[in-house]
């Protein structure tokens, strides 16, 4: 009888742990990214389920533009993504957050020298 109650306790404990981890993850997903790099990473995950056009704008515009300090290209791609009607509210907010972070980076003058190709 002790074996059954021990197994049951382990199963219930595992279920409580998994359900608690899921709740914590959802609260993190709604927080605005703190840095441009965090925002770009979160946007990459978010657009993984989006339309091929949105994904293309992300990879060929946003990601490439930020990586090689072509902020005009990244900004234009973000505007194209933002205008896509198939985006969810969460994706729209994330695009807006990344756009704001990109504007801050441009305004701060941190785009002095692009990396070597």
C-alpha cells in the first residue's frame, strides 16, 4: 500500500510542477522585451507560425538588417510585418515593442560601425 501512495504522490507532485511552470511561462511571454536583441529573438519565435510573407520579411528584413546594422531595412520590414492582417494581437504588440527598441537604438547612435561580412 505504501508503494501505491508513494507513486501517487510523485505523479501528483509532477502534475503540480508542470502546471506551475506553464503559468510562469505565460506571464513572461506578455512582458515587453528589454533589449533589441531580446525583442528580435522573441519576434523570431512569434512569427514561426505566421504567414510565409511575414517570415520572409522577418528573416530577410528585420533579422538581416539588425545583424548588419542596416536599420532602415529592418524598420521597413517591421512596418510591412505590422501591416499584415493575419497577425495576432500578441504578435502586433511584439512588432510594436521591437520597433520602439529599434528607434531607441537608432536615436542613441549605437549604429556606428557595421561588423565585417
